[in-house]
C-alpha cells in the first residue's frame, strides 16, 4: 500500500448546527501508533466515528487505506477495528489510533500524539517534541498547558498515580 493509512483532511463536522470539528487535518502512516488526546467534548470520539465510517463529515475528506469515505465505508470496515482503551497495544505493522485519557500510557508506548481541543487540532508530534517545545516535564503537563486545563479528570490522576506505583 502506498500513501497514508488514514488521511483526515480539512474535516468539518456539525451536530445539528453546532460545528464540533473545525477544519481538522492529520495523516496516520502505516505502522504508526498515534495517541488521540483531548479533554471531554474535544472531538475525539467524533473523529474516530468518522474514520470508522459511522459519521459523515460536513466538509473535508477522509480516506482509509486509500478508500474514500463515505463512498467505500464497507470496504474500510473490513480493514479496520476498534480497540477499547483498556486493551493491550501490539504493533505488528498495523496503524493504531489510540484514544485515551490516560496520558501516561500514551507516553510509555512512545506514540505520536495528536491533541484536539474545542474541535481544533492544536498539537501533533512525539511526546518528547511536545514536552520540549512547551518546556514541560510530562505529557500531562503539556496537555494542561495546551488545553488550558486546571487538571486532567481527577479519576485520571488516580489512575496515573496507580500506574506509577
């Protein structure tokens, strides 16, 4: 296969008349593990549902394995799957888009990170690059700074603390 596994290009999506994704673009390449991060309501689930062919964007284009959406949704559904957040990640040449609130896990698998906030793509890079460019020590600190969040969900902090112990 040549080209990206997922091409998400200038995608706009609206629920009723409220725009929730604003011209979002990113590419996922074969064999990449990418963490899709964002606060609640940022557009993560909507993004995944568009890639899975469950929702249709109002503008922009999406293709998976070279198949355009929504025209080839059935072909795409035969080639991709959904991995729940609690599942283990294994990369055997497959592209994985991992959406999680557990930032420590994303950081440990050394995934590329895509952060969506209020329907906008605000960061795309490795955890190391994002920490360096924002002068933060952890991916959680990067997340807080870029999304201007006081904190990540309190339950997440407990999970991260348990993972570290």
